[in-house]
C-alpha cells in the first residue's frame, strides 16, 4: 500500500509530465494524480502521528521513571531533568538514526524583486497551488532545507509553547501560590522579581555586550549582534525556574519562607522577564545608530513595560472577578462538569484575551490564577474544586514535562544552532554575576526593612537556586530568525541543561552544606495530596478548614525563633497590605463570593438595593463559619492541617466565637477584619496548644 | 506601537526596495526589516489568539446556555445543536463583519513545469524565504486567496479533528459503553454496525451516482464526479452520531435495550465508516475506466478493510492490555497524578500508534477504551478512577462541543462551498432510503434469531435516530481538494444541521408518538453522576459494588415482560460469548488485574512459575470479593444502584457466599464462572426482593 518516497515522487513526476501533454478530458492521469496527492497527505499524516507518538513515548518513560525515583526516593534528578535526558536520547536517535530523504525538498528558486508575500500561488501545468511563508533561511543553511522530514515534524512552531503549553504551567503556579507566606514576604518577593530581574537583565546584557565585542575582535562573530540583542538575552535568561529546587524543598520541608521567596520570585520574574523582553524589542531609537542611548525610546520602552504589565494584571484580575461572579450567581455548582469546563475555559481565555489585546498572556494568566484561587474557588462546589485542581494539576504536569522533553530534543532537532565557545562561557559567567548582583545587594537593602532578616545562608541558597527552565527556553525559541537570536537560543539551551542537571542535582547537598533547616516530622505536601481522597471519604474538605500556620507547628516543636515570627508578621504587614486586606474582607469577598460580612451591613444605606442584589442567602448561613471563609488557603505545600481524617479537630477554631475569648494581647477591641487578618497570619498560636493536636498520618503507603 | 497593516507593508516594501540598492554593510534598513518582520509575527500571533478566543467564547456561551437549558429542562435543543447555532452566529459575524485585507495576499504567479514541491525557496533581493505547500486552489477560486486573514485563521487543518478532537470523544464512548447491555445485544449491534453500514453506504452511493448522472444531464455538474466519489459519500454519510437522541434517552430513561442498540451501533459504525472510506479511497482499478467493476481491486479493498479493522482492533486491545499490566505490576496507584497521566498518555498513544502504522486510530482507540474499562480500571486506585473518568469526561465534553461549534462556523468560513440543490435534495432522499434499507431488513433477519424481538416501534425509532454528527463532518472535511469533495462536504454540513436540529428536536415527541416506554422512577444517569461525590464522602465506590440489572428494578415494579428477560438473556448469550466469558474470567482477568480466581489454581501445574509471577498477593485477599470484581461495570447510564449514600445495602450481595445459597433453578452445580456470568447478566433477581431496597435520592438539587 505504501511505495517508497522516491518511487512515489518519480511516479508523480511522470504523471504530471504526461498530464501536461494530455488534454483536459483525460481522466486517468488526473485521477492518479489525485490519488498520489492523497498518498502524500497520508504519509504526512503518518509522520505527524509518529512525531506526536515520540513525545508521548518520552512522557510515558518519564512518568515511569519518576515513579521509580519516588519509589526509591531518588532526589538528585528531578522529573524535569529526567524529561530532558529522555528528550536528548530521542533527539540523538532522530537526528542520526532516521534517514534523510534527499530530493524531496529540492529548493526551487524563483526570484522576486518585491517583498516576501505571506502567500504564493504557483502555477504548475495549469493547476494552482498555494504556498504559505514559513520563514527566512540564511544562505548558509539552504542545504538544510533538504533535511529529513522527521526532524521537521518534531519541530514545533514556537507559538505552541506560548499558546498551549505555558498557560497551564503558569496558571497552576498562580492557582497554588501559598498565599499566606506569599503575602508575608510580598515586599521582598516584589523587589526580587522586579528590581532584581531588571538588574540582572542589565548586568547580563552589558557583560554579554562586552563578550560580543571580544568575539568580534577575535573574528568569531559572523554576523550582526546588537546591544539590544544582548539586553534581550539578559531579559530572556533572567527568567528563573527553580522547579527542581522547589520540589526538593517540598520533600524535605525546608524553610517555608525560603520556599515562598523562591517560588514567588520565580513565578513573578517569569512574568517580568517576558514583558521586559517585549519592551526591549519595542526599543526603537530614532536615527541610524542603535547604540546611542535614546532617552525618548528608553522611556517609551519603560512605558511599554508598565503598560503591558498593568494591562495584563488588570485583565487577569478582571477575568477572575467575572468567573467569580458567574459561579456565584448561577447554580452551575449543581453540574460539576459544566462548572469545571467553564472554569477551565475562562481561565484559558484570559491568556488569549491578553494576547489579543497586545498584553502579555502569561502575566494575565498568573494573576487570573491568583484571583481564581482567592475568589472563584470559594464558589465552586466541592466536586468542582477537586476536579479543577486535578485537571490543572495533570495539565501542568504534562505540559511541563513536555517542554523539558522538547528541550532535550531541540538540541538535536533544531537545525540552526550556533555554538560559540566564547559566547557560552561568557554567558555562564554573566548569569553567575548577574544572579549575585540580583540577590546580594537587594537582600542587603531588604534586610534593612525586614525584622526577620534574610540571612546569609538563605541568600546563598537563593543565589544557588537560579535555575533556568521553561520560560527562558520559550522566550529564546520564540524568534530564531537571525544569527544573534540563534546563538542566544543555543546558549540558553546549554544553560538550562547545566542548571537543571548540575545545580538541581546539587540542591540536596547544598541544603545541608548551608545548614538550612529541613523538617521531617510533618507530612509532605505529596503525602497530603496523595491522601486527599481521605477527605472526600469522610466529608472533610482540607481546603475549607483553616490550616494552622507552620509556625504553630514549630511552636509545638518548641522551636525558639518562631515565637518571634508572630511579632514579625504583625509588624511586617505593611499598612498598605492591611488596608487592602480590610477592603478585600469587607467588600470584595462579599461581592464575589458567598462569604460574609453581608454587604447589607457593610455598605452605606444608599447602596442598599445594590447590596441586596449582590448578597446571596448563603451569606447569612455562613456567618457562623466566618473564620473558615476568611482563612481559606489552597493547601498546597508543607503547611500542616491537623485535620487528617478527623473532622472534629480544627486547630484555629471553627466557630467565630472561638477567637474572641482567646485572642492574644488584649486584641478584643480590634475590628473583626483586623482579627481575621491577624488570625490568618498565624497569631492564634496559643489556641493550638490549648486545644491539643492529633496527627493522623495518611493511610496509604507512599513508599 | 502598531501600525495599520497597509502602512506596515508599504514600509516593508520601501525598505526592501531600498535594501536591494544598499550594500550589505548597511545596518539600519536591515534592522528595520527585522523589526518589521517581528511585527508581522506579532500580528499573526494576535490573530491566532483571537481565533482561539472565538472558539472559547463559543464554548463558554454554549456551557452557560446548557446550564440554562438544564435548569429549565429544555429538551428540544441539545448542547451540540446549541453549539452549532452559536458557531453559525459567529461565522456570520466573521464572514460579513470583519474587514478583508486586500492586497495583503496578492498572488504571485511563478510558473513551474515540474510538480508542486512541498517546499519552495524564494529569492527576494538576496534573502531566501521558505514556503510550504498548503494545497491546491481551483482556478475559479483564486480570488478567494485574498480573503481576509480572520477567516483563514479560524479554519483548521482537518487533521486537527483526527489527531486531537476525535480521540477523546471516541475513547470516552468506548470507556463508557455499558457493557452488560452492550454484550446482551452484541450480535445485533455488530450486524447493524457492519452489515448495516455497508448496505447503507452502497445504497446511498448508488443513489447519489444516479443523482450525479442527472445533474450532468441538466448541465449542473461543473467538474468530474466519479462513482468512487459517490461511494465515498455513502461511507462518510453513513456514520451516525445520535448524541442528541441518546442524551434524551438518558434523561427520560428510555428502554435500555434501545439505548444499547443505538449507542453501540453509533459507536461501532463510526469505526466502520472511517475504515470503509479508507478502503474506498484505496480502490484503484487497473486500466483507465474507473467505472468498471474490477474484481481484483474490489477484493483488495475488502482486504484493506478487514486488515485495517482487525489491525486497529488488535492495537487497541494490546494497548489496553499493556496499560493493565503496567498498572498491575507497579505501585503507581500510590501516585494518582502519575497514574492518571500515564493512563491518559497510553490511551492517546493507541490512536497515534495505529495511525502511524497505517491503521485507523479511531477504531483502535475505541477498543482501547473498552479494554481499559474492562481491565485497567480495576487496577487503578480509587482516586485515579475518578480522576481519569473526570478527565476524559471534560475532554470529551469540550471536544464534542468544539467540533459542533466549528461545524456551525464552517458554513461561513469555509471558502470552497459548493451548494447544488439537486445534489442536496438527492442526498436527503438517499440517506432516508439508506437508513430504511439499513434498519428494517436487518431487524427482520435479526428478529428471526432473537427471542426478544426488536419491535416495530424500536425500529421506527432507530430509523428516526439516524443523526449525523462529528464523524461524518470530520470525514467529509478531511479532503476538500476537488470539486466533488467540496460538494460532498457542503452537503454533509447541511445534513448534519438538519438532522441535529430538526430530527434531534423531534426526539421527545417521537418517543411519545411511538409509545416507547420511558421510566421516571429511577434517578437519571446525570443524577447519579452529579451525586457521585456522595459516594466519596461516605466511602463507597459505586463502580465497585455490583449494580443490579435494570431488570431487577423492573421486577420490583411488577413489570410483566421483564421476567422473561431473565430467560432471554440466558438463551441469547451465545455459546461463543459464554466461551469468551469463561476465558476472560479464568485467565485474562487474573493475568491483567488483581481479580481471582488465582492463576495458580486455574493454570496447569507446568505453568506454575508463570502463574506465581503473574499472581499478585491481592488476589488472595480478593477471593472474598469475587462477586464485585466479576461484575464490575462502569456505571454510566440508567442502571440503578441501590447504594445511594448507604453503604450497607448491596443489592446482589457483596460477599461470595451470598450467591451460592440463593441461586435460582438449582444452578449450584454450575462452575463459578458460569455462576458469575449468569449473575452478571442479572439472573439473581430474587436476591433483590429478599433483601429489600431503599432508595436515597441525591441530596443536591439538580433543578
């Protein structure tokens, strides 16, 4: 049924040559042409299937090996590093194992004096065929166009990453940000993410420019390499992705503040890096000298950055709000399938909406995730909550491992690599220095304002944890049309490999070397997650009950410094944050969810009608459970819940009345939102000890 | 930041013209070219986002309206019909609302005397650009190439349907086939699916050939239209998709045998139609006259059909078996995320593997789904079961509604429609006659062998339920290169619209007109599904406990004819089926799952080592629960479970000891597999009445 490629092509060629000499009435050769065309389509389809199958095989191998690693508690190689290795192996096989089909794509030269059109119509013996523009080929690489179809087929359009693969990853990150610790360290996280990334970008850009100049001097530079390209490289490579490190932190229950700082920083700096790279691309100085510092263009770029970032932020927040309102005012919770599907679609649409409006989808989706977690989650039915979390979890898992597999594959399938030793070495030095310039000075300044200092060990660990990953890769592969971009992409790939394997593998030794405390008593997040079904069997939703802060647990452990934490969090909660929290607690949450206090009480009487419209009956029922609503956190890291399989113990008190009599330091006179705030930030430590604790470990054996 | 398209293009044009006159050392114009290229890329990306966003909007609207319809119990318009309407509306907006950008895609004519290459290299002022072959354009439609980008962007490559959208739909159908009723009516279902589809294809093909001849006579035919094209149309349009009807059957609890017949037939005939269309395409008679009946070519086509079908079947079954073994012998069930991801990947890989080997992915995925439901499901952890079911459910839901939205959209965005009134009217008549020739004669012959006849009302309902849907559409859109195929596609689209809206909408009236019994006492599948979380809350897995057959329930209802059913099912269970069942029960299930009887007892002693390897410790623990394991059905339709929220009532007895003393008709002497078989097919009716029943309706209000 299937002829070899060359025979088919010869046949086709013969047929067409014959056809050009036959009259239009002759059917047979045309019929055979059509059949031959269909065969070509089949062959192409088959290759597409093989290409996708390759990736599925990679992912399957990765999953089985991950299981094996978990089974044997292997920690030196994270699943992402593993996916890359498998990608590499398959890349080698594809590159050197599959036959190249020469002659199939012999380039046809047709000169145009105009511009490259998006579509060409080509006249072949009276038939018209439509061609679409794929991209530019540099002259030195023309012969590569003839390379085998297999490599082509496994090479994806970079937009696949930004439209399909990155959104689930980023959304999941936002959806699972441990809000309490995130907000506690909010100032530091924002500083690291914004200032730090900008500093890192600038430093790396300038260092690389020096390297490029050096390369030009020694004659290693074959083509143009601008300053803006260097800056772009700086922005791209500043996007950290310490997924390996965070996974290990998780397993070993390393310090939660460190976890929060790293996780928050990595999530936000992805957003910053992507907007920064767009701004740099938008930097178009007037005049012919692109080196000159053009203040107008510079400020325009800054404006672009701020505009895109805030626009994306608003878009993400708005979608979260809209989803919250929709789920609040419809009875979709009766139909978990519909609710989950809607939730999924609206979250995904944020990304596309932002992209369509010229903003950045990643940032939008990140803030959408945070907003959904904060508002919409409360409106979902119990089943929808678990469904949506599981759905995004599996999408995140598959997408992330897919990207890392692709990275490994791309080393061999990408046909335009440019490896320049000087550039590569320079890049490694630059990112090292850039990270140092990012972490240490900022930490110094932050420590001036923080009561609980970021100590040297933490700083070293953060310095060390500058792994690059999916975002850097995606940004680098987005545009590989020019020489400079191709070199940057190749270098980025090597940097990702090195940091994930070597630095990621060295995390556990580094943790011990730096004496960063790890806890072994608490069940890991995994254990909590894996045994989550226990909750469903006994009717308890772990996300609904207020988990005590890890501080509480450590108070129980008699760990000295933590008693300070109570004070620190109170003072660190900046006035602005407390203001926001009141606003959120009194107005936003009642509008967007079923939580109290009811708007009818908090809004002035002139807005009475509006308040009545926006207040659902559930609010009055929920008054009793104010505490839970206020302290709803999506449990997703080492924070304990003491309610393992036991419905009666709630560590922070499940009824509103609990808090008032036992609050510390005569705070009874504070407003309820203040109480809620302090409560959420873990002030109620004493309650835990007074009620007693009981840990019931999960029933399943996770070994 | 964004110039209008025309200005950008003019700029680009000017720049290129300038560039052609400049020396290579000049940077500025080249730099601006690159920037302009990036802007083009951005614009293209933005349009992609808008295109995807359009579909998300469509799906969101559909979901909200579905909820509204469910809320108000609207039954005349199913969600698929709704999705099509929204697709139509958006199609109109896109077609007539968005501006066409003329001049952007002005065709460039470049004559070739050879053949259309897959890749072209075009030389533009010294730069090389790569173009890929998109397809053939008929001369009359050249001007359409200029049409606006928006329509292009929302037009998908047909392979998207076969590679991405259809697999979840078909897999879910296989995964949720209600096995008991499926197997009870297996012979009839196979007859309808295979013979019936072949008959329908042949009849429709011939009738359409007559229509085509007529069109040629009256001069309405502009181009070639072969007999094989007509047969292909017959195959394509024979793929029924009565999703609307089945949904209504579900809601109204119509007769389960009718449901099984329709569902089973539609699922299998999709598979048959797709293989049939491939076989027809493969029919290549030697010689120049494609009308002549070439016996060799005919038998070759038959061989292709059998080969593809059996190959796909084997592939699907093998993947199911492999997944079962993997999940049995690893402890993946400790990690639901990994297990679910693996299950998903392996199921998807079936499709791709089959496609890559030249078989048909749809058939493979269907049988994979059935195999997974039968074997792998038992090895999954409780959480994985729900996760995987929910995952496939949401994917199925989104994919199906997406396809139907796309259908509506395609009426306006597809640029090569050919509407020929004679052909369309002829097609409607042909499908009506084809369906009649499909149903009535076959039912007559089947009734000769069945004890429980398919009565006239059922036959009329089946005749009526010949809706076309996603499969017919996908097959038709797969190849629209030629005049005949374009006409077929346009007609298929209209047929789908008509059948889904008009016939689907008329289902409920038709059911009452035909006096087909509907039940209102039993909770609907939806109610069962929606309240499934109840089971998790009280620790009961409804799929684990053996649900009594619907017969039992009807025995309780005192419904006369059903007492006959017990006898019928026993006698209808053909010898072949009983043989298969023993084999499955004694060997396959013990090998692939943890169910008993242990292989160490059933295999001869020479295979002792093998038996010990393949037998896991759980088997011995499971001996007590043989009954549940044997009668595990994936509960997914109106079959009752009497274990709503009540863990103590199991209608058929949860311990092995229960069945033996109370089995009917002195069957104690039968072998355990025979007992199991009869038990599964619902012989144990008396047990139900003796234990009493108690229905606890779901707690949630589904209104």
